[in-house]
C-alpha cells in the first residue's frame, strides 16, 4: 500500500539518511510532528502530510526513491505495527530532532554580534 510506504519511507529517511535534510527541514520537524499529532491515527492524512512536507523541503525525490528502493520492506523490528506507529510518529520525529540538536546537525544562528 502506497500510504504505508510513504510513512515507512519517511521514517527510514529520517533515521537512516539524515544527511538529506537541509537545516530548514530540521528546524521545521517540530511543526510536522504537531501537524501529524493533530491528525490522530488517520493513516491517509498522515501519509499525505508527510509527502507534502517532503515536497516543501526538497525531499520529494528522496522519499520516492526510498519507497521504490525498498518495496515491501518490513518495518524495522524496533518499530511497532502501523496501527500503533501512527500514534507514535510525532514522538519518533521529535526524538530524531532532539538527537540532531545534540549532534550539532541543527544549529541556531548567533545573533549576539548583530547591530541592533
């Protein structure tokens, strides 16, 4: 099912290939998590939201490629079945965001020297 593949492909991209994400995408991840959280467990809406977010951040091709390269790939054993996964996607996204902050992938601009 294509919807399922969008979700799994995105999570795979996020966790296995974070180098594809530009700074703006990393900074917008909390907004994506909030948006998905508001969709409850509507798999179709979540998959569409992820697809549109990826397009917005130049990750549409990477998402499509990830879907095509791993057709039918089962969920990693560390992830729950999709029914439960749709409820935990915001947490998974925020965990990746926090990890990126810790490793310095996400940086904030130092504006302390800018003139006022």
